C-alpha cells in the first residue's frame, strides 16, 4: 500500500486492511467452501499426471465405449480413451482458459477504461461506441466465427474469449475513474504536476481495485462457461486435447447420451462445480472488499 | 420523441458498418471453403481438392475478384438490406434468415415470456418475505442458473425426460413428415426446450426484480400509499411493482444478444431448425455470405430491440422524457 494516507478516510467507514477483509470473507461460508474446492481443483490440475490412472491420450480401438471398471473408473470414450483420466487433465484446460481469458479482458478493460474515464471527450465517446457495438453482437456467435477464422488453437480460444470480454471491466473502470476524478486527492495529485499515467496508476486505479477484482473473478467464471460451450459445439478446444466442454460433445450422439451417461455427466458436473465456486468466490470478495456495495447479488 | 428515435437510428449506422466490415474480413480468414464442402469432404480438412468445375464455381460466386471489390459489392447490396446469396444453396441470405427466424423467435420468445411470468410473483414475494425459505431458494437457484452451462442442462433434460421417462420427443419441431401439426403436438415438441431456457432466465430475472422491489419499497411514495390506508395488495401491485419493473426491462434489453445467442446451443441439442442451427451449419459449411448475413441480422435485431426497450421506459415511467 503506497497510499496509506489516502485511504485514511475510507478506513473508518469500511475497513479495507487485509485482516479485516479476510475476516469478512470467512464469514461468507459458501465463498470459503468455494475457495477450498477451487484450491483442490487447482492441485488436481497441477498434479494431473500423478492422479490420473491412465494416459488420457492413449486410444484403445478394440475397447470403445467400455463400461466403468476398476481399471477405468468412468469407462472408455468413443475411441477408447480413459474418461476419468481425461476428466482430470481437462481441469488444466478449463482453469487456464478461464484465468488467461479473464487476464486479457482485465488488461484491455483497465487500459481502455482508464483512457476513456481519464480523458473523457472524443476518446470516451469512441470507446463507448465500440463497447456498444461489441455488446450488440451475440458473443457466442461472433466468438465462434473468430475462433474458426483464426484457427481453433487453445491460445486463440483464450485470447478471443478475453478480447471479447472487456466491455464489463471497461465500463466499471471508466465509471470509477469518472467518480474518483471528483475527489480531492485527484485534484491534489494533478496540481502537484503528476503525469496522467502516474495519476491513473498511483491514485485512481488503487481506489478502483476492489471493484475490479470482483469483476475479474466473475469474468473468469464467464470465460470458463464460454470455453465449455465453444468446445461442446466443436468450435473450441479440439481433441485429442481434453476439455470438459469437448468431452460433452460426444453426448450429442443420441446413443451415447442414453447409454453412456457416466461419460458425459461427470465433465458437466465438473464445469458447474468450478463455475459455481468461482461465482461464490466473487460474491464473497464483493462482500469482503466492498461492504458498502449495494450492487451485490447478496444484499445482507 | 421522434427526434430521439431518428438520432438513435442514425447512431446505429457506424456501429453496423463497424460490425459489417469486421465480420466480412474476419470470415475470409477461415480455413477451407464452401467449394471444398460442396465436393464432399469436410470443409477445412485436407483432402482431395475438386479439379473440374471448382474454378467455374469460384468465378460464379465472385470469389476470384480482389477482396476490396468483393467487399464493396457486398456493402452496396447490404445497404439495401440485401446480404447476398447463400454460397451453398444460392438462395438470398435474407430469405433463409426470414424462413428460420420466426421459429427461433417462437422458442426463445415463449421462453422469455414464460420466464417473466414466473419471475414476477417469485421476485415480488421473495422481496416482501426477505430471508424466508423461498428467498433463499431463489438466491440459490439463481447462482446455479448462472453457473451450470445451458448445454448440460439441456442434455440432462433430454436424457431424463425424453430418453428415460419418454415424456417428450427427443428433438425437432414436429413429427417427421408433417408440415402443420396441431397446436398440442407443437407444444409437446416445444415444452422441454422452453422449460430449459426459461427456468434459468426466471431465476436471474427474479433476483433483479427482488433487488428492484427492495429498493422501491423503502421509498416515501410507498410509505405514503400505505399511510393512506390502501391495502397491501394495491400498494405492492399498483405503486411498487411498476417502478421495480424498470431495471428488469433494462436487463432484458441488455441480455437480448445473450438470449438469442443461446439459441445456437439450445437448437443444436433439441434439433430445432431455427437461426441457431442455421448459424452452426453455415459455419461448418463455410457458407461465408450466410455467416456474415447472420451476424448482421443479429446486430440489427439487437440494436432495434434495445431501442424498443428504451422507448418502453418512457411508456412505463412518465418521468423519462427523451428530447
């Protein structure tokens, strides 16, 4: 914290020191449960080679769609790969796509939001129009179009989802900038001759950080969902790489849907659990970081 | 009001031009082509290229012209709402969209109406009875609704209700071979996809209405209405609810692209022959004019819907005046 003195005023109405934040966060039971599950999932993703019982890419042509057994806890898929091992490896894809996409959205949203909020005028107007344009397209259709055009490589999936997800963070940062500009510490920084970059970086952004952290968390949840939808439709992560979404792709086949639920239901639950936990985390962070916020999903 | 509408219509033009230009050039990067698709084989995959006739088709489709000429020709037609012809079927793109869109509108529109009808009483009651069991159930459901992917809900519903219980057809709009089935048969085919879409929407709409109601109920005019001795029923329905509906209209307006984008997933799962299926097919077949046309159509539709939402505020809330 470089601007401890700046925060003096806020400290009284809402304590933002890390211990107070942590205390408030722990009171949010579901959020705490969410973070425990997420940490477990991250450990599973990191140590996937040690946890997975089999090679997730090994094709056993003679044993397609085999039922669960002690060797293959969730059976074998369409071309005889171990479903359980793929499920474990897929956590790497979902989590990394979620985090990196949200990171891309964060960078674009903060940079453009700062420019629009700080300078206002024509820059603000043009960026606002661009944001309107982005929002007027059904994200999933345009994302499919772009990913297909650029190639369905995992990096493209991450970047495209990220690039199309900046509008929320942009609007948030822009709004925060506009309201923070009305405050005295901004005026004092400017009159002391600080450069626009320095004012934004040292004075405006640190004050907007709570709201941005919450928005990025929720963005991560959305990005995981988008990746799974794309991969389910066959326009995202491509086999042999396993993603929870592309594991569900097989269930579009009526016979697999009916006869092999253990093949498609676990990845579905995995997506739901992960996204739910990230959303709980976001909700808990909102309550903990920004107790005065009225915008929260939880209003107590 | 007329001036406001005219201004809004004018401000759509740069947005549409931006969308058109971007989509037109990005689709050109797609690997594979519609011609490869026509000659068998999956577009985008390597395989035997058609030797005879391919050049002829390229010329016919105008694909041999320089890119900027193609763009200019397309833009001139698009200005008259003519998005060219499908590269595959040679029908006008707009005609295929007009054929397909009413079906999507039927599905998503019914789901939207149903979700609003369900959300209003639930949202109002959970606001009036804050922290009751119902309130907690609504909060929990809305978290689930935003976290479970719609395709998983859809597949689960087909698995349970169509495959195991055999209550509903597995997919499609009507039995194979029938053109105009009776209303009840239509409803039988619609019920599962409509429920899947609307349950998720209803949960989040109810949340927004709950917040709106909580905010409105603490306002002075509600206290005034109560102190006049009006019944709780009149206070809630006549004084509080209309004001609490405004943020909900905003949310529905903002969500329209998401709602109609969702048709891609729902129509795939339920084999519903609407615009979502059209989109997926066009992408798979590399029918570029179709892809661009669909994107343009969605953009137009959403911009107009947002305009309608803004106009409808003025109808719900007489304090809002547009100059």
